[in-house]
């Protein structure tokens, strides 16, 4: 199909924001550095390159859809977080964002610890050689088998999420003649400025033990009296995709207040405080994330100030960036299949993936950017909605964006900032095959998670 064979949908001039009577059309050949990984650029022909490799070559070798992860950028972000917090703090990469054995090795080499929240994540971490003492185990309903394995291998901490879990972990540790290092996760009543279902510190949700009504204080009492536990600190996590530090300030103040109550009642100053993760990244040009050194200084200042006010020694701070490290380092590459203009509305651009490789738009109403990456174009921008190939009207990858009006089937487009949660939450909806993750670095590309095959699907179907 030629690039002029389909009528164009609404153009940029037709869909200007309300109150704007004229504005220059965006240059769709310019890449916003905030939303793309650090080695991404365009070559002389306008084609996207990552790690020095053109996307057309990557598509030919690895197919589409596929996630391409900028290994140099990932490692640099690990180092930036480690350097920002220094030797007196701990940085735990949140494995739920994306985890593979290659990633675990990179974390070790760059000096980060690892946070897991399932037996599968723990297995991946241990199999790739992460020392157990550098692993933290999260989760609101860890199974007995998961706790037993965590205690047996000697994970550095288990984050306790309920009164039942306090007893459960203590009993398992006692059976094995061990004292397991633990933290208690508390909900501090701070609702982060984020989507309802990813705000995790207000009371009406499944995580943690509430500060309200003295529940967290009671959890501390129980943990301190059980022989199988070594209570080392308090954990708090207030949400995800957060840009405003005000929520962390309120959370830290309330956690430090609990530390002071523990000191006054039990004569114990707990040595650790974990403020969780949730720091936002740029999915679109409108997002303005903070750099690791800014976050480290802000959190350090908050905790130090609150502890000085309470007359406490400043505890060792831990943080758990996941999305903030891996999110910006990857993009998803798609091939355009069909193009459907809707007069006066938008143009629907269908790609060879969809909600099976990125559920976040449907689940969280997430916003993404998109770009034509196999060539440059001087055509006028048109308003598009990028959708997938699944039998579901909510199968949307990018709700509203601009692409060139000469876009055609066979073109390659890419969605940046898909390193976090996209592969982790990928599914086999419609028996789709989950895409591969390909690490790119210094002109070399290698598969770190292979593409699923039809044989993989049938191997699990034992009927």
C-alpha cells in the first residue's frame, strides 16, 4: 500500500488545544531526551538507533513486537542511584518492574541490592547469583513455602505485612533455629498523587499495617517479643509514579514518630527506615522526573530533620527504585499493520502487539509517547490512537499522540519508557506470544528473555 493510499485523519491544525488559534506543528523527527534511553538517536536517514544499531536491523533479526533494553543506560542509572545515596544507605532495585537473570547480574556488578515479592523472583535472583543477604522479600500474602525458602537461604530482610505474617515468619525461623531480620510495613495514611490503584499508603488498601488506632505500634510489640525475629526497621511505601516529594515528607514524619514511640516504650532505637520507591519517570514530555541526587538529598534531609526533632539517631535509609531505573531504558518496537482514519476524530493505527505486551494503558489509564522510527517524515502531523491486534476495544497502547500523516503499513513505530512492568505484566491473551527482551550495548544486541513460541504454549496445555 502506498503512503498516499489512505485518507488522513484529523491534522494538527484541527486539534489544537482549546484557546490556541495557531501554533507550530511539532517536529516529529525530534526525540525528547526525557522519554528515550540515553543511547537512542536518529541517523542521517531519520531512522532510530540504539546502542549504535538501527531499528530496521533489530526488527529484521529479532522481529516485532519486541522490547529493546539499553544496557548502558540501565547500568548508568544503577550507578547514579548508588552514588547518590552513598555508603550510608541501601538501594534495593524493585524486581517487580522487570527481572531477568541478566538484570540480576548487572545489579550485582553495579552495587545494588534486590527487592523481590514472589517465590519466582527469589528463584531468579538466587539462580543468577545474587547473595541472599542482599535480597529483601516483600508481599502481602507470602506463602509458607516462600517464607521457608527465604529463611532457609538467609535473605537479608523479610518485610512483614500483617499480624498473621509476624507469627508465621517467627514460627518458621524458630523451627530452623534462626533469627530472621525483618521490617514492618506500615501504611501511613498518605495518598500519593497517582492512580487510585497504585497509591499504596492510604488505609483503604491491602498493603501494610496501619498507623491509625495503634495497629503498627502493636505489630512492633509483637515482633520484639518473638524469639525468631530480629526487628531492624520500619518500611513505608506511598505509591507509584510520584513527582512531588511532599508525600514522602509526611510519610517520613509519621514513621519517625513511630520510631520515637518505640524508643519511649521499649528502649530500642530501630536502626533502619525504608521509604520505598515509586519515584516517577517521563512517559511524555509533560512529565518532569527528579534526578537521583535530588531525591537522595531530599529524603536524607527529611529524615535527618525529623529525627533531630524527635531526639533520635538518624537510621540507615533504604529506597527501592524499580521503574525509575529500568523504565526509561527500554522501548517497544512495533510494525504498523492497518490504518483507519475516522473523520473529525482521529486515525487508528493498529500494530502487531497490544495489551498483551503493555497492559498499563488499559489498567492504569497510563499515557505514553510514540514515534515513527524507521524513517524521517516531513508530512503534517495527524492525531492518532495506537491500538493492538487483540479482540478487545480497550486494547489501546497510546491513547492520543501525533504521527506523520504519510504513515503506512510496514512502517516501524516505537513506544519509549516501556522497561518497567510491560514485560513483567505481559500475558498470552488471545494466545499471543510474549515478546523478547533484547539488550543492546556498544553495537551488539543479545536476547536476554527469548520470544515465546507456539511450542511453549502447547507445552503447558496438557489436555
